[in-house]
């Protein structure tokens, strides 16, 4: 028993001594966590360099765009071919993808040898050989009668400008075909395939095997957004935000970047970590000075590294009694399969002894221990370096998403990862140690290079079909210049109908006289009350106007809510609520006893007989109070004040908010004679010559006309541009068939149009995985403020996804792009239609004045105009295009409905006093 313990002790001691000896000899290959974190930081810097337009040319890590913009979503289907070039064998595949709800697929493959004379011969022969292999495969599978799309896996660095185009930058691994570098490999394959008249194959995608690995795993796990290959070669790809890829136009969405990390260090970035053995291996390779990182990691080189180390140790008398065998002198004699077998610790030293004996090295026990440890250090360093670069990619992904902690999946393939007994475990452990804030799942790819190429082709097919459907849905929102001119001309016709006595009654654009006959001249002064009713909130204001050198306007206001039951209750309840709010304000300001002149901003269509009489034509904007339409709203307000019997007011003017907007800007700029509201509602007013207003007596001077253009089209004149979505929104509104133009241009309805489009696209399976969520079914959920936020240029897609999540819409990155596109189409059309209508007004003003060129200011208010990132620009561009002889200045109004009402009251008082004198 004692003897057994003694032998075990002796063996353990012997093993420890040999391990220490090797550790001392290869100390430079043992990498601490601090060194790995430094490598990680260096790789992150290289990634940034590779993505930058100005720095890419000198970057070692090329960060090549793959033009793969989407991961599989499970809806792919069809038959696809794939050819896989880049490994130890050529492979042809047929992949069937089933749309059966189970995300299932079927793969059939055939392997072909890669003769040395082909992979190191000339280009024409190389591609002819691939085409011959594919033709043979199609014959075997009885596919020659079918036209099939093909994905071409070409596992070498290529610069792509399209998914189906790629120029070879460099050969790697043991390939060295002449005349191919710098040419488009897809064209070369197509030419070779054309020689086979009996097959019809469409090469749709050029795919790197790493991208194929990510796509194969992405089909099974939608969290997979990184692909890694660790085999004969090594590489990684991942989904990068488009806004960071300077080499490709556009900022929307993501694209898979093929890092080509094998070249990391080609610029000297890893020189301090490369050993004399790495340098010697590089000098003896087919491509000295290139792919230095790959030469420290991949299975093609690790066996050779082990050979070079063993050779030197033997020459120094540390192994095999200093006897150098032919095997140690022969390049490529020790392969990765030998290294993997020798590291099977469960087998003890038996594998190591057997392999070394086969190589005529006749090892002692000490030799076997030392050689096994050399293999461990070499493969461990490979796993460590790979882990550091992968950790850099995962960190970048997490930072792109602005997450503190991230869950993700890495699709992985390659002989070294799959067959080496310890490699995968080591890699996982080191990655998790370097990025503790990433929960990483490693998913082994099944035929990534073949099935993956088919998946890229299938996704490309799906996206092309989806693009067609999305374009078809949004096509009616794209208005040509000719169509916009038509809208302008029709608006002009309707304006004239509204002004003429015989056609006014049936006109859709009512052209209501406001009895506001002047704009501010700067002499207005005094204290005025203003009421503002036009939305879900109601305001009461006290406005103090000063004239002269100290000309100024001071305002005090209070906001009161109008509950839905009041908005849609009786007229008496609505006006009693308004008077209650006024009483609260007068009390609050301590002015209950004063009989102040009051301007009442009532932002609904009214027919006025004088400045203080306004008959409601019809409710808009969600109001539905009974017994109001056809009644004088000033009388209703006076009656409510009398019912309360607490205070009295001098109601001077009933004012539309659009008129108030014009007056507010007119106070600052006398050239302002048009007011535009582009907010919850949409409307325009302008100063018209009295001689053109047939429904009002008198021909002298001007009067402000409240167009109430929201009703434009109620007679069907713009039905040719109304979409099925506009009709659905109209039918579901409180006033079907009315305010059709407003329903295409105003903030109250744009979000609802977007919601209808999203429902339609979801039904077609183009959005939200075809699932219509409960929240998407709710009318009014998609408020117009969300359009403004989603379309903001400063907003990354990640933030768009967060907005959609707040709305209960669980979206992918691709969904977010489509939603943003839908919002853009709807809001652009709204701005263009608004611009076409406004162009009709400014042209009319120019003709009224009889001038060749008109200079005029438009006062503008409304949240859509003010807050939407593109609405104002598109509107202004449209007016300029459709009214080129009008120089229009747009001036933002400051509180048109409050300050404007007070100014109208002040102007009315001034003109009244002048009249009395």
C-alpha cells in the first residue's frame, strides 16, 4: 500500500515539475484577465476604426457590411439551394423551409473534394468546378427542371455593395486561386453556371460562413445576433446599428457586420503578445504578415504552433532526450486532431503516448506530460484571445442597446469549437468572466454555412415580398406634384364658391365672415378677458395691453379641464361649466366686480352676422354637446352668465383661434394677413377684399374670412386621393362624411390613420409577427405626439421600440423601421395637402393685390406644426413649389387663441370708438 502511494506521489511530483517547466518556457502564452481586458479594449478600438469612413482604409479589422439587414422571423418558406466554398470540402445543399408554425426545415447535402490544383489554380477553372459540383448535385436530387434561388457561402473577406455582389479582398486559409482577387465572385459563379444550359439558378445572396452561422441559429433562437466560427479559420459577425456604419448610406435599422477579425493585429496591435513561435509560423505561411490573429487561434495553425514549440524544446534538450525526429522537422506533421486527442485528460497519457509514438518520437512519461501541457497552453491561449474579442462585440451590442444587462445568444460553429474536448467550456467561462453584465447563451450551429446561406436567401426573399406589400399599402400616400397642383386648383374653386352668394349655401369650404375688419396698429391698450374653447382644455385669461414706447402684452391665465361627459352632454351643461370656470378665475384674480370687455375664442365653425354674434355651424374635434348647432354661442354664454347671476361681462367679439393666430402675429408684423392652425384641427383665415365677399354688404376695405377649410372634399372632389384607411377613420369618427380634408391633415386624426395602416400590415403578417395586440385594436391609442417622437431624426430605433412598447406593441427592430416609415408617409402627405391648400390662398391674395410677386407673412400655430420634426419643412417646401411667385414668411404665433382674442377685442373697441367719433 505504501508503495502505491509512493508511486502516485512520485507521478504527481513529476507532473508538477514538467508543468512548471513548460509554464516557464511558454510564460508569454499565458494571458491574465488584465491582459485579456486590454485585448478586448484594443479590439473595440479596431471595430470603431473599421466602421468609420475616414479610418476604414487603414483599419486591420475591416468590419465589412454584409447587406444582411434582418434575422429570420419564422415566416420564411420555400426551396433554396446553397453552395459552400471555404472549408476542407465543397458542399452543395438543398434546404426546404416550412411555414408550418413550427419553424422547421429540411437539409440535404452532398460533399465534394477540394483538389489542390483547383484551390491553387486559376479562377475560371475554380468557378467551373463549383458549377460542375452544383450541376451534379441537382441531377442527383432531380432538381434540374426547377428554377431555384441560390445562396453562395464564400468564406473569404469580400467587400460587398449589395447582398448579391462581393469583391474578393484576400484569400485566406490554404486557398490561393489566381485572377480572382479584386473581382466580383458572384459574377464569376454566374458565368460558370451559364455554361450549364440544363439548369436555371438565380444567385441571390453572397454569404460569409460566419453570417450563415448566425442566421441558422437565428432561425431557432431570435435572440441570436452574433455568429462566431472557430475552425480551420476564425471570424465573427454581429448585428450593428446602421447609424454607426459610415460605409453604407442610411441610418435606419441594423445590418450584419462581418468583422473579419482574423486580421486583428496585422497593423502591429498585437506585437507585444506574439511569441517567437507565432512569428516563425507566420513567415512559413502562404500569406506572411496577414491574418495574424487567425494564426494565433484557428485549428489550421495550432497544430503547427505545437510542432514549432516541441521542435525548439527538443533542440534545447528539454524533450525526447534531445533527439529531433523527421516528424518534428516536417511542416504540418502535427495537426489539430492530434492536439485535441492529446488533451483528452480522461484518457490520461495514453493518447499522447500513442500519437507521439506514431510520429516516431518515442516519448518518456515526462515527455508525455510536457507535450500534453504544451497543447493545453496553445489551445487555452486560442480560447482566451477568442473570448476577449467576442467580449468586445458583446459589450458593443449592449452599449448600442443602452442596457445595463443584456441577454443574447451567440451562434457558433467550427471544428475546433466542436471537436476539441475542452475548448467550448474554456471559451464560455472566460467570456462570462470578461462580460459579467451579459447573459450569454452559446448555440451550436447545424450546417451554418449551407443552411445559413439558404436562410439569408429566404430572408431576402421574404423582405422583397414584404417590401412590395408595404410599398403597395403606402403608394396612395405618395402625392405627385401634378396631384398637389390639382388639390390646389380644387381648393381655389371651393374658396370662390364659398364667397359667392348663390353657391355659399352648398359650398364645403364655408368662407365665414368674421367681422374682424382690421389688424392691430399698435395703439391698442387696456385690460381684456379672453376665453379659449377649442379642445379638451378650456382657458380663461386676463390680458393687459400697453401702447406707445412701452408697448407690451401681459397675460395671466388658468386652465380648466372639460370632461368627456360635458363635451358630449347638453349645451346648457357645457356653458354652465364654462361660466363656473370663469367665476373661479375672476375670484382667483380678484376682479369679480369689474365689467371687462371679453373676446371669446370659439374654435368651431360659426356663421357670424356681426363680430359679437356667432351661430355654430357644426361641432368638430370630438365635441358633441346637444342643442348648440344652429344657435348663437354668444347668446348661450350670456344666458349661462345670467343663470349664475354672480358677475357681468361685455362680450365684444366671438373669435376663431385661426383669426386669433393671425392677429397675434399681425401685432408683431403688419405684413401678416393669413393665419394657419395645424394642430388638433386644421384651418386657415385670411384678409379678403370686401368687394369679393358677396354675402356681406359693402365693398370698401377688408374683412378676415375664416375659411373652415376642414370641410374641403365633403362634396367628393378629393375622393381620388382618399385611401381606404381615410375612409375607415372617417366612418369610425363622430361626424362621418364631414371635415374630410381635416381628417387627412390634422393631428386629431393622423395617429388614427397610422393605426389603421398598422392593423392592415399586421393582418398581412408584415408587422408584430402577425399578432394584433389588444392595444392596437383600441381607437385613439396612437396619438399624434407619438408620430412626432417616432419620426424624430435624433431618435434611435431602440427608442422607437420603447415608445411602441409603452403602447403595448412588442416590436422587433424591423417592425420599428416599418412603423417609422408609415408615420413618415402619413405626416408627409398631411403637410403636402396643407401646403397645397395654403398655396391656393396665397395665390388668391397675390391676384387680389394685382401684383406679379407677393410678399406676405403667415401666422402659424398648432402642435403638429410646432412639434413635428418635418411637418413645417414639408409644408413650406410645398407652398414654395406650388406658389413660386409668392414669397411667404412663416411666423410662429405666441398664444393666438388667448392673446389673439384679446387683440381682436382691443381692435374692435378701437374701431368702434373711431366709428362713434
